[in-house]
């Protein structure tokens, strides 16, 4: 006797503008780290 339980799927609708904001924040972080890295070297 097998019992099959259905899997719960957690879904959400994407927030508009989130992807653009994520890329902007990542770019600022990478630029900041690059500036710090080059200041230490030179």
C-alpha cells in the first residue's frame, strides 16, 4: 500500500526591476573591489 503525497511548490511572481538593480549593485561592488585592489598594488 503506497501513499503518494503531492509536493508543495513554492512560487512567486518576479518583482519588476529587481534584475536591473541586482546587476547595478554587483557592478558597483566589483568596481569598488577593483579600486581597492589596484590601490594596494600601486
